[in-house]
C-alpha cells in the first residue's frame, strides 16, 4: 500500500542517436559490430533507467531500446516469419486521404511496408535477444534501484495485426500458436524479477485497422478470442505481476473511427493482468474516465490512465495532470489509480512523434502532477 499516486509510462522512450545508428545499420543489412551493439545497448539502458529514477518515475522500463518496434521484433525471436508484411490503412486515415498523404510526405506516419508475415509454423527460434534484454535490465535496475521495473512484450493479437497470417488455416490457430510461443518470453520476464507488460492494441486499435467495414459484433468476437488466447499464455503468471496496455493507435490523426472504451471495457477487463494502461489524455479518449461509473472495475484491477499525451509536443501543465488523476480517483478510488502516458514516446525506432527533449519534460510534468494529486487525495483523509 502506497501513500501517494505512483508514476510510470507505457514503455518506449526516445533512443539515443548512437544506438539508433547501429540499429539502423543492422536493419538495413549494412556492416555492424554485434559486440558494439551489445555494449551500446547496455550503456543506453543503464542511462535511461537512471534518468527515469532521477526524474521521480516509480515503475521504469528499458525504453524498449533493443526492439525496432513493440510488435515486429517477434520475427527475430520466433520461427515462421518472413517476407514483407503490409500495414492496413487505419479507418480514419482512409477517410481523410489528403491528410494521410500529407503525413507520409512529412514523415508523420510509419511507412506502409513494415515487418513480415507468417509463412510457417510459429515457435521459439532463439532466446538470445531476450536473455540479453533481461541481463542488461537487471544490471541497470540493480544500479538505479527504482521502486519497480517492467519489460514489454507483444500480445498474441497485436502480432497477428502487424504480421498477417499466410500459413495457418484459421486466424484462431495462428493466434493460439503465437500465444504459446510468446508464453516463454512472458514467463522469463517475470522469472527474472520484473513486471510483465503485455502490449495489446489489438483489443482497441484492431477495430479500425483490421476490421474496417465490418459490424462491431465481428470485432468483439475477435476481442474475446484474443483475450482467451492471452489468458492462456499467462496461465502460469500471477495477475499482480502483469500489466496490459490498451491502445487505439499511437499516431496523430483524426481517430474518429476509434471504438468507444464503453463498448469493449467489460471484455478487456476479462484479461488476467491486474494493471490496465489506457489512453486518458488525448482529445478522443480523455472523457472516458466516466466509463467506470457504470462499468464495474474488478477488485483486482488498477487503472493506469495516460495523463500525458504521447502524440503532442504540448507539455501538459502539472495541474492538468493532477486534474486528470483526480477524475479517475474520484470514480474508482485513489488506491486503484496510477499515473501513466497514453502510449510510448518511440513506438518505432527512428520515428519520433514527440521531440525527445519534450518527451522527457512531459514525463517530468507527470511526476509533478502526481505529487499535486497525491497531496490533495491524502490530505482529504488526514483532514
């Protein structure tokens, strides 16, 4: 039990240029020194963990520094992936095509060609990268001593969105295979002493990415299927060791095709993780704290709303952050709220939406806002 609002974020943080240079050389097939990459990764993670602690963030991450993106990295760790996948155009950008073309021209979105597709049986290929992540994070955490630490991993459903199925006879078979393969990574993260964060944009973003033009009922059945697959993959991990990130897409767009939280909330809350990270700061979803006035939050769940936006270079005033925290606390209680970000600040390596220095100032504002909210929430009781 804590006597204040704890702070965290979704996971990805701006990568240093020195690390990006080596990562891009590797991705492009240019010569690079694996030992240099390992050393640069260890140095960068140690620095970013310490920076989070110095800023006052309680639950910290490795910034997802080793991964090209939160979902496509699995093709390097699992069998069955190859070729070139193609992202589907989100429903909102499909409606506003002139705006979408503008975003592409200015580099405001990820290119259409990304990742790979499923071309064979999915299974664990190599745990070396995972073991490196765990070793480097352990060294960084032991040095910085944060309140707590987490590592991200892709949900089975979001893997299926980014890497389309060209092998399994049904999507159900594909997602079940991915879930069983990812179980190894999920359990290894927790066994190493970290919280596991499962990134699950498929439960919200999937509506306007993969199910455009179809009735909500079709998508909701997919949500149920994905939650069941995720719960099965998490069967050996205590719920209190797991966080889940719900997301409608970390890009600056109209988002007028986003499915409302109220439509999916009861299904999302069936998922095993105790901590639910959700968007709460951006203009499309900032009102949805009110959903929990009518949707019952299970006793074992804690909400981690975004109180800073991850697609805007506005630096939120600490009082704005505090007000957002207080709205959630008024609905579900102060003990069941933690402060977070809407999404990551470097979802794809090399495509920052928020300028790195501004991202860190936004995180600082989150910490300051949490202090303001904590003083108000705990003074009520002492009074």
